[in-house]
C-alpha cells in the first residue's frame, strides 16, 4: 500500500518531499532524480531550491531524468518540457545541465527516442526517487488509461481531456501537441521511491482511484499499488474521496520519526 500523507497545503507537501530528497542527495551525491513537470511539483522544486541554497547542499553531481516531453514542438519552445525543466529545476537548483536528460521529442529520430532513453536510465543505474503528479484522468507521466503496466518509454497519443487540461500553458487547445514521449508505467515502477503529489478537489477522484481503486490498466495511477515504496502527498481537497482517510492520518501521526517518508 502507498503511504498517504495529508498535509496542510502545497507548500507543506513541497517541504516534506524536499527534506527527503535533500537527505538522499547528502547520502548519494550523484543521486538520480525523476522529474515531473506540470503545476503540481512546483512547490517542491521551490522548497528544494531554497534548502539547497540555505543549507549549502552540493548538487553538482545530481543527475535527473524528466518523465516526458511533447513530440514535435520547435526546439526551445517555452512549453517544451526541456524548457520547463531548465526554467523550474535546473536553473533554480543550480544543477549541471549536462546531467539532466529529457526524452527527445523532435520528429527526427523519434522512432528510437524511447529505446535510447531507456538505455540512458539503465546506464545511470536507475532512478532513485521519481517525483510524480497525476492527471485528472489518472495518468502518470503521459501514460493515459489503457497503458500497460509493463510499458517503457515510447510515443503516446494524449487524450482530449489531457490536451484540454494542458491548454492553459498554450495559446489555444489546438496548439497542445497530440503526441508525447513518456516514460512507461514499467519504467516508473523501476524507480526506487515514488513520491506522488496531488492538490485540489479536481484530483480527488484520480487520487482515490490510484490509492484505493482496483489495480487496472484503465486506471494508470493504480500502478503505484504495485510499488514497494510509494508516498502520496496530498492536501485535504485531493484526499477527500479516500475511504481509509482516518487510517492514513492515524498512521502518519503514529509514524516513528526515524522512518522519514
Ligand atoms: C508531467 C506529467 C503529468 C502531470 C499531470 C498533472 O510531467 O507527467 O503526468 O503530472 O498531467 O499535471 P498538473 O501537475 O499540471 O496538474
């Protein structure tokens, strides 16, 4: 079962996750971070950047792999995930850009971009901690409903709902690419620790489905139930539809402090 921690707000979630990641970097200076984009992880990236600066954490050897990328956006497009990761993570934390990988979404070579990315993750020794958001339709990465739990990095077609959800980053919905390249659910499940963040009432159904719903490819988020170390950090609104909410709160209150998340 995933550990569910209900926090006061997004900043509290960001600080809790950032503390855990800083601890990882202190023990493993070349730690491999799995980096999600979208709105959800931003408070975590802010908290991480603040702690790195205030505590003088050495991040010079930290490595990273983005979860996904749009296919076909022009190089340097401000909403390409390469640009977003550079703007929101690499620059604020002071990471070495050479050590941060993003799937190659350019049309040239797209046929083998997924396999190339998988090889790079394996060569790095795998992902230590994978940061995740969740789509309103339950997607993890861009693994839309129906994605195999064994899937690896590959090109996928975004659902119309995801394109509508992401239209806020573009001039119009029709500007949101139809295709993406995403780590598979199988890739995500190989990471050693999953930290899934979700905030707001709009994510309540997706969170309940992921944590407590039947494990099914129709519900990609439910793949986390197969992972031995998955942490779900949610605010009250995103936790609202969890049946065992009282137990999650009780377990967290009684958790030995040495365990961390
Ligand atoms: C982003 C990603 C997606 C998002 C999800 C939620 O790299 O893989 O799964 O995490 O679409 O997006 P936000 O956080 O914008 O609600």
